[in-house]
């Protein structure tokens, strides 16, 4: 169940980022873009998709009721997110093992902790070990690479709209 950071990136790359990349590539190809432009937009879409999924994973730790899904639903569905994975790596081994044991017991239907208490323990760990901050750093790295992909285009309102889309994706609240 517990995966590495690299395995996490492979999952979201194959899931969300590849979908965004394919959509951008198809749009570019269907509008008569050059091969260089099409490739750049595919890469832009991949980085946008990575940002989107990372932000979605951060939002899983939000208390906002506007999200349309319960807080920490990914964790309680057995889907591991970067904020938790990084926090477990940074935590002392005993603390990390305890949280892993609690989550595994919950997923197996044998939890000794009430749902609300487990939720607070996991959130506390993620906050203490800056898992959300780390995910935001990764989003900024992908944003920078995505913007670099757009260097094949002249400045325009369309190019700015793509950059604005990146910003919206990273800063969205639901």
C-alpha cells in the first residue's frame, strides 16, 4: 500500500498528467500548430496536469465544504497523496509507523481510533512535517517548466491565458 514519491509521480503522470497532455496535443494538432508547437503544448499540458493533481491532493486536507467530497477522502479510500507520503518520510520512524498502522487498520475495517480522531492524527502529521508546503513547491517547479514550454510562442493573450490557467490551478480553493 505504501508507495515511494517516485511511484506516486508515476501514478499521477499516467492518470491526470497524461490526460491533460493528450488534450493539449490534440487541440494543437487540430488547429494547425507546427510539430514544435504541438510538442510544447503537450509538455505544457503534462505539467499542468501534474499541478492539477498535486493541488487536488492538497485540497484533500482542506476543511472546505465546497469541495464536493469529504475531507481526506483519498486517504480513507486507500489513495496515498504526496503530502502524506512526504510527511511520513520526514517523521521519526516510530511516529510514521504508528500512523501507517492506524491507516492500515482503518482500511481493513479494524480501526481502534474513531474516524474523526484518525483524521486529526493524519492532518496533524501532514502539517507538522510540511507535506502541504512540499506539494506546493513541486507545483511551482511544474509551473516553471510549463511556462518554459510556452517559449516557442510569441507573447499573446492566448499564451497569457495558459499561464493564468496554471496560476488558477495552483491557487484554486475547490
